[in-house]
C-alpha cells in the first residue's frame, strides 16, 4: 500500500502486476486513494443482484389517487417525455455491496469475523482496525465512517470486451449477408440495422453512465460502521467488542443507521453468516424506483427552497408511469393475483425526502432518502454544530493566529471558520482531533468541513478525506497532499510537521503549524503592489469592529452567527455558505481576468459580451472600479493559493461541461440580476436588462422554422448566440422550462427571490412593464416558479395586476 500511495502522491502510475492465467481476480480495496493502474481490480459481477421487481415504496392511510391531485402549470408531462428514476427497479447495482463484521480478540487484536456476500481482498487487518477505533472498549456504542478507494479497471475491460464482441458479431453478420440474394439480403439488412441500433443504444447508455461518474475516478465506497461493547465476565477482558459495517456507493449512508443497530444486536444473539445475509437482502430489496431523477438546475432549486411540494409534479408523473406499467403487467395472461391487485402510491409529504421502507426480520423500518444530493455531501452532519464549536471560544476569548498569507486573510484575529475554509481551499493538511471523544464526532466534523468548503459547487475534498484514522496509518496518510483527517489520538497534536492546521474539537481552538510552508511572491501580488494598492490588510487588535474588512469575511461571519442565533436552520446556513463559495469563485475569475488577461473560470465570456440580447457584461458586479480593485487585492493570497489545487481544476472541468448544457449562453443572467440589485442604473440601462430577460424567456418557448443550409451565413456565426439563432438549442416547452430554472438559480428565495425582477412593474416605460408582466407570467406557470411567485410581496402583486388591467384596456381600444 505504501508503494501505491507514494506513486499516487507523485502523480505517477504504479507498477502493473501481471495477472496469472487461470486465476480469477478479486476485488481490491484500500482506505487510501489507489493508483489508477491495471493492477487494481474491481468487484466481481456475481456480487451484483438481479433486477428488482417493483414494490410499492410506501402506503399511507391518507393515500389519494394521482388523478385527483391538483393540476398545476402548462409545463406538463409532454415536455419531459418519460421520466427516469434515480434508482431504476431493473438496475443491477446494489444499494449495499458488502456487510462486514469485525471483533477484538485479546490475543490477535482486531480481526475480521465475517464478510458477506464474499471476502474483500486487500488488507483485512487494516479494515478491522478502522472498524474498531481507539478506546472503543470504554464506550457502549460508537459510530465511525471511512471510505474505500477502488479501481474499476476490470469493469472497464469487461465493457470494452462486450463492445468488441458486438463489433465482431456485426462484421460476421455483414459478411454472411453478402452471399444472400437481394430480397433475403434486404430483409436481413433491416433486421441487422435494428440490432445495430440496439447495440448503439447500449453503447450510449454505458457512455452516459460513465459521464455521470466522478471525473476524478471511480466512485468511492462509503462505509458506515457501528461498534458495540457488551460487558461479559466470562471472557478474558470482561467485555465483548464487535463492529458491523455497511459498504455502499450511496453518500446518504446515514439512512442505514436504524438497520445497523438492529442487525448488530441480532448478531450478538446469533453470530452466524445468515444474520448478515438477511440484512444484505433486506437492504438491497429497498425500492427507490419512484424517486425521480433531477437535473442540475432542479437539484439546486430544490435545495435552495423550503417548499415541501417543490417538483411534486415529477413524483406524480413517475407514479402515473408506474400505474401504467402495473396495468400493462396485470393485463398479461401470465399475470398473478398479486399483479391484479391495485397498488396505492402517494407522493411524499416533503419532496426534499423520499419515503420508503426496509422490511428487516418482519419489521418495517421507515427510511427517508434525500431527493437532491450536492457534491461532497456525505452522511448526516451539521454545519451549525461545526461553526458553533469553533465560534464560541473565539467570541468569548479571542486568541491570535500565527500569520500566514493563505489562512489569516483578515489578520491575526481572523475567524477560525474562515481560517478553516481558507485551509481547505488552498489544499492544506488538516487534522480534526478529539481526544477522549467518540470517533463518530471527529468523523462528523471532517464530513462537515468538506461540505463547508464545497458549498455544493467545488469538488476534490471528500476523495482525500479520512473521517477516522489512527497512528498505524500515518505513513500512508502523509503521502496524500491536502488531506482532511479525523483522529482521537493526542500524539498527533505533538507532531506539527504532520499537519498545517490542527482543529481541536474539545477546546474549540485551531492552531497553525509552525512548520507550515510559506508561499512565494506571486504575479498577482506584484500586480497590485505595483499600482499602489495594499495587499493583505490586517486589522490590528482583537476587536475588529471599526477595523478594515476588505474581504467582507468579518461581516459575513457576523451575519452567519446571527442567523444561527435566530434559529434559521441548517438549510439556511448551507445556502449562505453556497453563496459565499460562489462569490469567492466569481471573485477569483475576475482576479484572473484583471491580472492575467483571461480566466478559465469564465466560460463563454466573449459570447456574453456581444450584447446579442441588448446587454453585455459578465462576472461579479462592484459599484465602482476602486471597490473592485480593493477587494481583489484583499483576496490575492487566497485566490493564488486556490489556483494550484485539485478543487480549482475540477471546477474548471465542471464549468466546461455545464456550459454545453446551459439553456441560455448569450447572456450572463447572474451578472444582469446583480446589476439590478447592486447598481444605481438609469431608466434606459434597467430597461435594457428587463427587456433582455423577458426576450430570452420568450424566445426559449417560441417555435421557429428549421433554417435551410442556404439561410446560414457563416460570416455571422459569431452572432448565433441568442436562442433564436442558436442551432444547438431547439425552442419549445422543454427549453423554456430549463431557461426559467436557470434564472431561478440566480434568484433563490434566500436572496430576495423575485423582488428585483418585480421592480420592472414600476418602470416608467410601458414596454418594460409589459415585458416584466409576461416574464412573471411565465414564472408563475412554471412548476418551480410558482413557489417563487407565492413568496413575492403583496405590493408587487398588486402592481402586476394593475399593469395587466392597463394592457387589457389598451387592447380593447
């Protein structure tokens, strides 16, 4: 493992071990990121379950017919086609891949007792040690989380072999067809064309699934582990310590906690393989096939709102699809009596969570699966708890940090949470230590820190996170650049060369290592200093009130702590952090454009500056140039430190992929809305923005005739940026639906919602008022937009209906 980790740290592949002929490969796991080499292997296909038969996810007494549910907008099922499930009933992928049981033996130490459905190759001793954390025997119960990295080379080879077999089969059939007569040949050609199309569909499905995988490598295997200690005077140590772990590809592994509690208790009574088998089969029989798949925009809108019926139309549609399938199945001659029974389905009470049940040992255990998942969000954690842990000591008795350009962006008294986020963004080595605390507590802090820095936008943290580790694995840990680890052994605190930032959970204090490497002067720093703009303004004294706050971090943390004190809830805090991360990324893009002349974070900026909708501009908005230069200078160290990290390069790749799928590309909706929100515009300037927003929404839903090749002027291809002229965009209900979603992502309810758009109802120009009315009407008809309309103030709604009446009177005259 050490060799693999050294090669991973150096960025090179590991040496490929040649497989012996005749031997079957075994799955290989490691808790550290493996090298992507042919020597790494994957899970055997026999561990995959057969397709599940559809089962009703949940039946309630107050079930109602979907046909009786209220009809909403004109954006109906027709635009969506057939809705896909996140976890189809006929999928061959397991919910849970392995069940592991480890125990502590007084003579042999941590040992693996059982593995189901088969053994995991690799270092079983390492897995057993992770499942039995330090000081586990002094607690009756403890939870741990850790990740297993696995290379899927064998699966990729198998897919390529299948494709090659299909290609050979097609070539052979084509060769045989040459000897047939014309009529027979034509008939066979038609049949082969159909077969080729099927094969192409298979290839497309496989490539689509591959595109959904993590671009950094194969998906992680998340392990949820429960340790129980039972006092027993008949054994040597006076207690029996056992641990049971569930290995899954689902990041929402916390939903399995109730099942793990029941199963481990059952295993103490019956420590046999059948106990693991019953849990394995029960979990993989869980039906999530009625959980609809959401787009990227839909996921963000759902997470940014508290409306319990957001996108309920999708759940209703997938239920209608299931009922149609049930009716078709019941009409078959081979249908059983159970198929003929009418099943009752109901949409969830809250669309943020999908309700299902797992039947374990005859007990129905309710399960709630999150509908929308953000990148780098694993398990059940609390950002509020993490923030309060380090904010309270800093507020009551602040202590200065040792200055470091990347970390202390507001001086020696920078808020500890800002220091933590800076360390994560600039890829520093971070350790959360919890001496005499449960290992589950440090694991939760690590997971919360990853989500904090990600904000649902950035990637690269979870894959290099170790929610729990110990001293025996420190050599491999130190070979991983920019790790985030959780430990309980106090020995780590005495080794500052092992970490850059130490976060002590019991005391709520952070410490910057005196061995941390200082960054060299950068081009950005020289650029601002040459213009006489101070770089890195450090306020003096522990009282930052009245001191300069060029980054805005102090004001942000005060607002965040006020929200926590007012009990705004976990979702509101996560939304605020997403806004902070998004602002940081937009500032970084402006920084690169200012210093280096261009930025990879501005995809399509030249198109958005063409003013094809009558407005131009892109990126973050400042009230004036001086404010812009001051804020960029204050962030120079943080941005320059981020520009050489995993999350930076992953973000560039994500932006490039999202740009191709973005409904509207000729206008930066975020930039234009920020101008309405932040700047003091003239009537003509604001009119141009309102008309542009209305135009892009209207063009998205307007049908256009298909242009002939002679109609395309190659000299004006640079102007084919509006939807009306974009050959890659087909106007219709689907495109208008997606375009409105793109606009709603810019104006979440936590950031004033439709308020600034509604100000167009009071514009002195009548055409602007009419355009704003049509824009708001489209939003009202949208399944998600209707919730935004419901939160709009009464004053704006009265203005809306007043303008509507004016339009009606003019039409009559």
